[in-house]
């Protein structure tokens, strides 16, 4: 009986081994594996990205009297390019921090009290053809309280181009062109106005510390160094049409909101943000640079 039991055990083991080999052969030599991976239906899908928040004032993009902020803009430069006081623009747009603007943000650059409609071209200065008449980019300048001008660059990703980022021309008030201009420095003329090469004013030479004087009566709307490329800069508003700018100074002798008179010393000539001592002088009519040589008296 014992012998038969051992034989039976041996046969049973052999049979079991044969069944295992046969099973592996029927599955291509691989033991069957249970698929425990989750089905596609149970794999969680990533949440859809939330739509980007619209930039402040985006509903006004392309409308007359509004400007869409571009990369590199500062509030001070926007104000200069539109013939406005940066403080006024901040107030019109309810800006709590004028140093923070975003690419794509749409700013009002025309006073709320002024209806932004297309108007006829203003008459040339003094009734003569001293200034070429053409569509103007900017709105008329207005007064307002001032503070140190913000010069922080914008942040963000440029949005799709807006339909329009400029304001229509606005009427020139009667008498605004009647300004008795004076040369702001006595040095030689180094370079003239050249619209084609984007030279927006005159370069006047001199020595470090030479006097820079106001070219006409007005009020200082900007005194600082927040505009890249201008160094220490003074901007004087003469009326609702004209601004004048005095750049690259060594020292500024006036403060914002100060009234200045024609011929009053407002700065000392220098080379801030320039490669040599010089005065860069601009005259802007409704925010658009015009050739100062056509308005200044003959030397």
C-alpha cells in the first residue's frame, strides 16, 4: 500500500506539471495576467483652464478718447503723447496706484467732459503755414493737481491688437496758438527736428550747468526722471494746446505744479540719459511733436 501511494503521488505531481506546461503553451508562454488598470472612463480629466480676466477698461478698446496700453508704456509717457497731465489721466480712470498699469488696459485720455467726436482740422499756427496740418494723435491738454510722476513699466502679456489706440483731434481754443516763444538755451543747434527719423525735437549744445529757461509762460506738469530716454526732464504746459519738454538736464530747479515765466531758469544743462551734454527740446501741439524751429524766433 505504501508503494502504491508513492506511485500515486508521483503520478499526481507529473500530471500537475504537465497541466501547467500546457496552460503556458496555450497563452504563448506567458502566465495569464489580470488587468487591474483603470478604464478610460474612470481616469479623471484635467480641469479646463479658466478664461483670462479681461483687462481694466477693455470694453472701451477702440473707442475715441481711449488708449490701449502697450508694452513699455508708462503713465507719464502716455500723458506726454496725448498732451495731458498724468495726474488727470489717473483721476479720470479711478487709478488707486498710478505706478501700476497693465498691457491691454484701456485708459481714458480725453477729459470726461469733452465729447470725443471727429472735428475739423485746426488752423495752422498764427494763421500761416508754419505748422503742417494733419490728423493729430492726441486730445487737448487739461490742468490738474500733480504728484511725482510714476515711471514704472507695464507688466503682462500683450493682448490682440485693438482696433484703435489713438484719440481723434479736438478743437484748438481761440488764442492757444498765440504764444511768444523763446529759445530755451543759447548754445549751438546740434540737430534738428526730423519726423521721418523719429527725432521729436531739437538738440541744443552747451556746457555742463548752462542755464535752461522756460520757452514761454506756463505751469510745470512734470519734473523727474521717469521717462526712459529723457533723463532729468521738465514738462511745461502752456495752455490747452501746447506743452514743451526739456530733457537730459543735470539738475531740475522747479517742482510740479509750479508756475513759470518766459525766460525763467528751470534747469541746468547736463547729459542724463545722453551721450553728451545737450538740451533736447520739444514742443508738442495736442500731444503731437512739431518742429520747434518753426515756432521759435530767428536767432
